[in-house]
């Protein structure tokens, strides 16, 4: 978080932990995006997340835990591969799918026998999780926290994004913790390690800041692509992460065709070229040709353009290399919402 940005105070964090303990909703910052949090062991609180987001109850949530949490409290088994990934990447933007412990409510898992677990790196998220754990008799606490936006829309990377998503929820129904802008800017990488005991190796269910190559370096094997038997996870629907303004992906070199019938005064375009190929055709933004930097500004940029009254947002198709996998995933799902 940059110097000068707002950050929740200790009293605000304690108030948020008490709100979670009472079954209420708390929006909190993470290094990926802001989450809409509730007590992961309270089915009524979990139902409030689904209702606020308009999210199908079969779409599982990710449970956030504090550094040093007892993972065996949440997971029925923790294979060595999971331990290795936790050692390498936690706290950080990695979610692991593990067999769910029997006493953990199936509501948080969308009715599945697996659970998604993540230990966030953001200091406010960690402070909230630790404060919440101190309120529990057994010291174990988890916060179910999908992105704090309406289902299928652009994820929030600032506290004011959250407030604009839920204008119907006042402070008594949703407490929002400040934490500055999310630095990673897109949701966590999700790796399924729930079927290791069945002979199924790690499976990459959602790409993110932590790449398949980084996972291979830890485990000695590349994660496989999703298969038919893979658990359902957050962000896996074909259409997701979409602005309300139609978004169209434009293959490199095909701007003429894409913009032939565009209203130049009401169209936004994003390119990765140093100079826009058709400067007069639309309102242009030139984004950096660096996938990490693009990811960090992707949702903020789409949300900003979404509020400016354009009839369409054209985005140049990024490169297809492995470093761009996560950005391409998010843009592809955003564009699919309008096909």
C-alpha cells in the first residue's frame, strides 16, 4: 500500500471482528481485490453474502485464514503438495482447494466436499483475521470472502468501489474497512490439490498472479488444466468479471474492422501499442505491455471507463504467452458476457 493511503485503524478492525462474530458482513482489503466477508462457520452469515451479491448458492466461497492458522481444522487432509505451496506462497495470492473437514458447513463450499483456503498478505486483512480469531473460544476463525461486488461484475480494488457496488447497504449492514488500492489487482490463483490421494496431480482452476511456472518450480510438475471432475470454484463461469458497458476484444492488427461502425465520441479503446493505430477513431488509452502492471490496473481501469457513458469498450487482445494467462482469462470472461 502506498504511503498516504487510508488504512483501517485498530478500533475499526476490532469493530469489524465483532461484526463478524455477530454474523454481520464486513468488506475488507486484500492484496488481490476487496472481499465481502462473513464468518465461514455461520451458515446464516454466509447466506447474507450470497444475498448481497446475488450469487448462486452453488458457487463456492473462499475462506481466508490468518498466518499460522491450523489448516487441519478446515481441511480433512493436507497433502505434502499443499504444504509445499503454502510454504512457498502464503501469505499471498494463492487459494488451495482441499478436502473439507466434516464440521465445516457445506454452505461455504457450495455444497461440495472441498474447501478453498487462502492466507492473504494484506496487513489489514491479517489484522482482521487475527482479531476475529481472538474472539473464538478455540482460536480458529475463517472469513468467507468472495469479491465485494455484485455477482459477475468487475471486482473492486478500492474501498469506494465496494460502497458504490452496495448503495443499499448502510454501515449497519456492511462495514467497509479501508486499505488503499489492491496491489495485485486480480483474484488469487486457485490450485486444486484435493484429489492428490486419488492420484490426480495439482490442477490449475483459475490463473492469477502466481503462475503455473512458479507452481511447477515448487512441485516439480506443471499443474494440469481443469478437467470434468474438478471442483467448482469462484470465477470459473464462462462470463464473469464484466463491466456494465459491453466489452469487445480486438485481435492485434484488426482495429480497422473493429471500429468501422463505432461512434468515435462514445467509444473507449485500450491498446498496448506505443501509439494508437487510429488516433481519431475513439477515446484511446495506452496501457503498459507488462502483464503484472496491467493486472494491477485492469479492474480500476474498466470500472473508470464503465462510469463515463461509453457505448462500448474495445480492448486489444493481449499476447498469448504464459505470463499473460491471468489477464487473458479475466478479459475473455468479461467479453463473453456480451457475446
